[in-house]
């Protein structure tokens, strides 16, 4: 199973626009629980966005493979 970083790398190589990783605010690290909670929410949203984009990408590739196979089978039929 691919992790989120691997999915992001695959998407980038395929030319898919992916959201940037959420920035961590250094002044809020460890001091502000609200800032930490916001960071966790931003990270969760980023992860969900990458997962959704990867599912769409994989489905589109699978559909293209099926179309290609069908075209090949049709062209290989005797007349």
C-alpha cells in the first residue's frame, strides 16, 4: 500500500496539480494547542486531497487501459 508521500510523488510525475504540504508555523510549535489543532486539521485535509486525487488518477488510468485493450481487440478481429 502506498503512503501519502508516494502518492503525491506519483501524481507530480504524472503532471497532476497537487496541493502544497501545509506549512508549520514555528512560533506556534508546542505553545499553542489551537495552532497545533489547526495544523493537524490542515494535514488531514491535505492527506484527504492527495488520496482523492490519487483515486481519480488511478481510475482514469484503469479506464484508459480498458479502452486501449478494447480498441486493440476490435482491430484484431477478422473482417
